[in-house]
C-alpha cells in the first residue's frame, strides 16, 4: 500500500521506449518487402525447433533470464531494500530461514514498531507467507535477493508452459520471451524484494493447468492447478480469489456440461487430487496463522490493520476509530492513508486514483511497444478461446477499482493471462498486409527488437554514467552503508532513528531481523530521552548512536556500552 516506487516505469524510460519504437517502425516499414519480413518468419529455424521441445523451451527461457541478469550484476549490482513492504517480506524470510514460523514479542516492542509488521501476539510480517518463503530460499543460499532472482526465472518458464496449452509452440516461446524481456531483467519484479513474481507464477500454473485438465484427465495437471491456487492464496489472497473465480466457474461448468463430474475416472484423476492439494494447503495455511495470530482464521494482515490502520482496504467500507500510536511517525503514516482513502471516495479523487492505477499498469506491463499489438484487439476479442482470458482480466480490473490502494504487482496473478491476450493479438496482427507489404510481420518483428534495445540503452546509460532513471543498484543504499559501518565496529550496536519534517514514510530506517537481541545492529525509534531510557537500560551492553534518517547519513555518538 505504499506509494508507487519511482522505478516502476518512469516517464523518462517510457519516452525513451517510444522513441526507440518510432525509429524501429520507420526502419522496418522501409524494409518490410525484404526477407525475413516478407516471408513471415517470426523466429529462426533453430528456435522453432527448440519451441517444439516444450520442456526444453520453458527451461531455456528461465535459464536465459537468470543468466542475463546475473551477467549484469557487475554493472547494476544487487538491490537493497527500500520500501516498507520489502522490509516486511525480509522479516518473514529471516524467520523462515531460521526454521521458525514466527517470533516472540520483544519486551521493548514499542521502540521497534514499523510498518506492515505485527508486534503482538507475535513479531512477524503482516503479509501471507508466500513471498517470505521465496526470499528465505535465497537467504539460505547466501542472499535473500537470490530467491527473487530464482523465482522470477521460474515464473518466465511456467508462463511459457502455460502458453503452450493455449498457443502454437513457437508463439508460446515468443510470448514467454517477451515476458522475460519486459519483466524479467530490469523491472522492479527482478530488482527488489517485493517478490511479485511468485504471485504471477501461481497465476500461470492455473492458466496452464485448466485447458490441460479439460483435454486430458491427468493427475499432474490437477496437482499443478491446486499448487497455483495455493500460491495465490498465500501471496495475494484477495487478488488471487478474484483471479481464480472465473477459472473455477469454467472448470465446474465444463465438467457438468460434459457429464464428467460424476465420472469415476475424472473424480479420481482430477477432482480428488485437486481437492486434496487444496485441503493440505488450507491446513498448512491455517496452522501458520494459528501460530502467528493465535487463530487459523485470523490473518496477519487483519491483525496489523486492526491494530494500526484507520483507512479500510475497500472504498465502500467506513474508517475505523483512531487507535493509540506510540510514536508520531506511525501516526503520520496512517493519517496519510486516511486522507488518501477519503479523497478516493470523492468522484474526482476516484477518477484520479483510477487513472494512476491504469497508468502504472500500462507502464509496467505494456508500455508503448506491447501496446502496438493491441491494434488487433478487436479481432482477438472475437476468438472463442479468448473469452475466458478476457473475462479474467475484466474480473481483475473491477476487483482492483474498489481497492483503496493498488500497485502494479497487485495485478500479478493475471500476468500470464494479460500476455496471452497480447500474443493472440500479435497472431492476428501477423497476417496484416498493406500494398503488398508484410505490414503485420514488420510490426511484430520490431517488438522484441525494441525491448532488447531498451535494455541495452538502459544498461549503456549506467556504464556511461548518463542519468536517465533512478540510480542502480536500487534501494536505500545509505542505510546499507551505515549498517555496514556499524557491523565492522567492535561490540554490539544500537541506533536510535529520528526524522525531520516533512518525512517520507516510504524512506524507513527502523527494521530489524527476526532475532532482535541476537543482532549485531539493532534499529529503534528515537522516542525522546525519557522514553529511550528503558531501552538503553535493556541494551546497556550496546554502544548507542543517533541518526537522522532524512539528513545526509551521519552517526552521532550517544552512549558507550556499559560493562
């Protein structure tokens, strides 16, 4: 629910993309009579042969995405966390990586309060466990970002697998390649700790499993469908539910219409395995919430919002009474939320926030380049097999409009569906002719060229030191530098953080690991000398520092450790 990250698709990058697209259009239209455009060849023969080996094709998309981003590490670096959501996911990752489901409430918890984290009845992220589990894998491998890197590559592979159930093999490979170029290299899905890729992964499993289940009653497809639904429920529950409803309705209707619902083979091979996976996943999720909140039916998100928030998640609800806040930083943030909620309830505010949502979605998922394919949308709409994908997109859009906050990755469950429609539009566009020229082939041919060119342009700008977007690596690098300095000091450290006025609540410094007492560096809120004293007494063996998070990073010595 934080403000949209500045790197989601800034206007400078969008304008660069538009300029590259215009140049490519001029060049390709000039040579559209010549091979390979005149022959209508989409991909080279060796890639066409690769696309027919479906498992290998999906693996190649994954491997290429991971390899390309890994090769860019010397130039772009590894991201650092910045946004409040990232710190919350990293707390979950650190907890899971240490073999725990949650952490006990710290005796001094009021000094460590931070956004999107619950402190009571246990100390844990307010979010479902999906993203934290993905990052925990990375932490166990050496760095939490490795989990984000891996899951993004796997997402691209599964989207290729999903496309193979809906499209010819070569178009499936082509579409998955576009997803990798658009989201898998330089987007914030790869270069942050928001772990949006795991939600898109769940949506892709559902998209790819449904047609396979309807064509062949295979247990493996039912298991993958259940796995996708479980991932959605444990990463973005609301959006996952909205996304899943049309698939469930279509699956049930097809089984009833084909009189397969009571067929013993269908029950044993598909319905029973699907229900079994969902039952196991539901029990595991319920047990997780039981350990964290004390009830299998009380989500951590509800716990956090009930403790701190005044503004509801949906526009048709009414605000809650103001709770007690232990510090002004928390109060300011939730008062800002309330103002944004009340503004969105007005017609002008609703239209403005809706326009922002669509603009952010467009910049991340499509941009000028992939928007080109939508020229053929009227033809794609008429395709019977596109009815379900278009219905899913309509559900997702309507479900997002009633939310108080919506960032682009909230739409992640429908990522594969959106790009499926885009690729189907390209298939229609491919046939377009104009005055004997292969106009459609020319337009489709330039799309991956522009996406590759944009990556080269952005990386080249970093190498040349030309500023066309926020700096790389992403994240709060100042906090990383200060933390590294403190980690190299002898003994244990405690940092009291204060801010100036006005303060951006998305620029947060107070975040701690799962085991606060066992951490080399502990971050706490500066609550004034009197209130701070109980914390200083508790951590009397730590050296204490003060820092202003809104000023140029500078540690001010506060107190030496006591013997």
